[in-house]
C-alpha cells in the first residue's frame, strides 16, 4: 500500500467527490449488496459493535476498489482517509454532496431502513378492481418495492406466474418498474384489478421463460406469428424477460416509447434494437447507459448528437470507462471526461487523442487504475519516475515497460523485485549485480538467482534462493551446491536435480519450468492466436476477449459468460506462466 502520509495527503475536488459518491451509491443500491448487508446485520444480533464490524466487512468489499480509483488504499485505512477528504471546506459547503452523504448513510444502515420503511395493503380483485368484487388476494406490501416484486408475491395467491399477470388501477395498467408508493397510500390500501394474459400470449411467455438462457428464449420467437409480435400485450412482458426480445418485435413497437423503456429497464443494451427515433431520445439513452441495469456500451447505439452530448457521455463513463470510445471526437478530446474514464478503465488511454496520451495527469490516472497501461504510454512518460512507481506498486512486472533511466533507479528496482523476483531481468546490468537488489529478488522468487551474475553469487544468496525453491540449485555454480544443501539439511546422499536445458547458460527461458507443448498449443488456440504470437499480441488479444465476454456484458446469460470468461482467463494465465511475462 501507499505510505500513510501519502494516503492522508490525497485531496478530492468537488467533481471527484460527486463521482465517488455516484459509484458508491450505485454499489450500495445493488440487490446483492443489500442482501449481504442485511444478512450480516442479522447475524450480529443486537450487539452494536458486532453490527459496526459487520457493516465494515461488507462495505469494504465495494468501497475498496472504488476509493482506490481516487488515490486511496483499498483498505479500511484508505476508506478512513477518503472520508477525511470529504471534510474539505468546499466539499462541506456543497449541499448536493451532503444530501448524497445522508442518503448513503441510510443505504448502509438496515435499522434505519426498517424505521423508515412504509407499508400499505394491496387488494387484488377481478378485472377493473371493482370494490364489490371478492378479493382474490390481499397482502401487506413495502411501498418502496416495485410492481414486478408485487407480482412475484402474488404468484401463489393468484396461481399465475408474474409475467402472466396484468394488474390495473382503474383504467391504467401498472408497469413493472412503478413503485407501489406511487399509488398505494401509507397505512392504507389500494384496490387493483387482475386479469390473466390471453392463452396464446401466456403460452409464448411460458416458452420464453422456460428457455435455459434469455437469449435462447428470445430466439424461439423466430417461430412466433408476425401478428403476435406486433401485439403490445405480448411484447411488453417479453422485453421484461429478455432484452433480446425487442429485436423480434414489430417495427412499430420498437418505435413505441413504453416498449423500449421496458426493454431498457431489463438491459441498457436493448437500445441496439430500438428504432432510430428512440435512439435519439435523450432520456431513454441516459436510461440505457446509466440506469440501474444500464450498459455504458449502449452509447454506441445512441444518435450522433447524443454521443456528442457531454453529460450523456459523462454518465456512461462513470459506469464504464471504455464507453468513451463511442463518444464523438470532440468529447473524446475533453480532458475532464477523459480523466473520469481513465479512473475507471486505464486502457482507454489507447483510444484518446495523442495530446492527451502525452498529458502527465491523464497518464498517471490511467496507470494507477491499471499498471499494464504503462506498455502503451509515450516514451517520455515511461521515463517519468512517478508514473513508473505508480505501476510498479501494483505489480513488479511493470518494470518491463519503464524507460532505461528508471530501470537504473535503485529504489524503483528494489520495489519491483521485492514484489516479483523475475522483474530483475528488466533492471539495468549494474543493478542485477547489486547484492542487496539480488537478495530482494531471490527472497521473492528463488529462481530469480538465474538472473544474478555468477560473480555476485555467495553462499548466503544461494542458500536463500534454494530455500525458496529447490530448482534454483540448477542456476548456481557447482562449488556452492553441496554447501547449500548441507546448510539446508538436504545433503543426506540425495543427488541434486538435473539441470534444465540451457540452465548453465543463464536465465531460464520459461517461467516455472518447461510447459507441456500440447497444453500450451491448446491455450493459444483458446485465445485464437498462433504459438508464435508476441507477448504484446497475447496481452492485447486477452484484453479484447475479456472485455467481449465479461459476465457484466451478458446479463441475458451470466453463467455461460462466466464460464467463457474463466476459460479465457485460464488460458491467458497459463500462457503467462509458461512464457514468463
């Protein structure tokens, strides 16, 4: 982590404070976070200290990665210093920031949420909700919940799956995203009408809902009668089941605001299938890129004038920095927007204009988010000590991309090899021969002794290396081997392991020993690469595939996406381990 004094010195601008709050609120309002928080709260019982510790533990999982983007450690201490940064006078004077702070305190306090919860009763009758008709169901409802949640609670009493229910308040059909508090009075009751969907509509809904994945469910609509796909009664619940369903809807429904909005509340990516006119609706585009189930990459489907709208792009990059690649040239040249994007995705640096790629603050922000970005940084900034240190603190391998003057910086090299012993291969020759540096490297990885010049070897260094990894014995001179084994109590007639091919000549060519050629070939094939691909090509291919198949990009079938993503990651890590990068 960063030194305490450095972490304490981090300051936030009001813009940064608001951006951090937006990220935290988005994380706190997710259902999985609230479930974890409430479960931990219940386990703590009535003990205030237990509750406080439970909250710290659950919150840190989401707070850590967020505060780290703004220069704080991803630790409890880092969170504490981030809170201190909010005490700056200009931030304390900002009423919007203070209101959001109060809202965040509510989101992480289940007791206060329970005190503020509002309840009402919902009675469901036959069509029209006529008060004279007998009630089919009557339940207590949390007025903060939405209609979709209410339908789930009514499945048993009504004997109908949620997607086959139609609920009415007078002449208005209730939409799934409406909150109950909008029509049910606190402490009072609302009389709703209920009608099951038509048999042919219910049959298609059941077929889509029964499919193993939402995309597979939508595909079965290829067989649906065209007239049915022009029927809003079918299409509206369909787009709540699968965002892909909008692609099968009749053109007139893809131009219907209510239908498109329902699809976007399922997934912002549905914007791809909306009509041209709907893609030009600012409110709908904001819902697509920044809504609760928004997808920042949906920006690519927005009308050109909205991709040039600074506020729309800002909301998208706050969700995913990669969205900047879909913005207009003018917005991609906006330094403030680029900084926001780089805090969330460092690799966006490769997609911004050259003058911003040479902007020190932009580069430093990007490298702090992802050390590997150092690979594509302009040469003069790879010679900037602070930029390189920001990368090396995350991973010692970053030394590979540093300019020669920084590879000769003893303090930077020590930092790198203490983390990753093999980073010694990127150090200047005089530092590879520095005994303190060599000792730090072998303490991190015994096999790093292969990178230490032979004239630097001594018994203490050799014993340290062999103690960390017995294979290191293959890279030291014969005169040290027996003494090292004796010092480690391993000399009881046991022969040292045979040398690997090329071991006597210097550094081992493969990290961790020779890989299985057939397995390595399969890993390259999994990434769609030839075995002759360079390290840079492997990294770039991995990034592209990881972005394409990340589970967050596939809400329609996250389990399948997760399996694909894990396969890609496994192949990449195996290649990285085998080739030593």
